[in-house]
């Protein structure tokens, strides 16, 4: 095992440990923790057995293992950007609606105070 592989394994252990801490603090859900655990364990397996990704790549019809990793990473990132852009739009709509309601409420309160004086 090379120094680089060892460093990657140490980094994976640190990341998984931090994820466990976040899980116990209830900062992440069990499902999110399991998702990240599977991802990092997969990275660890690929780190220890680098030829595995090459065999998988050849099985699915991609020339090299590195290409497969890049394709998967790119697709995952694009999906995450898409998902968060939708979430952002929903939040913007909710904030706009809330601001409108608060502005109307404040205006009505101001108007009723003027009429009562």
C-alpha cells in the first residue's frame, strides 16, 4: 500500500468519524449518514483495490476506471446542483410570500392606528 493510499484511508476514517459525531448530535439524518457511509466505504474499497473500478468500467462499457469515476462524479454533481436550485426557488417563493404577508399586516396595523387616534 502506498503512502497516498494510506493518507486517503486516514482521511476517510476522519470523515466517517465526523459523520458519526454529526449523527449523534442530530445534525444529519440516519439516511444521510448511511448514504455518506456507503459513498466513503466505496471510495475506501476503490483506494485499497484500484483495479476494481477498472473491471466495473469495462463491464459497463467505459474504457478506463478513472473515466467512470469522473462520469459518476459529474452526474452526481449536476444532480445535486439541480436539486438545490429547485430548493432555492421554493425557498425564494416562500420568503417572498412571507414578506408580502408581513408588509400587508404592518400596513394594516399602521392604518388602523391612524384611524383610532
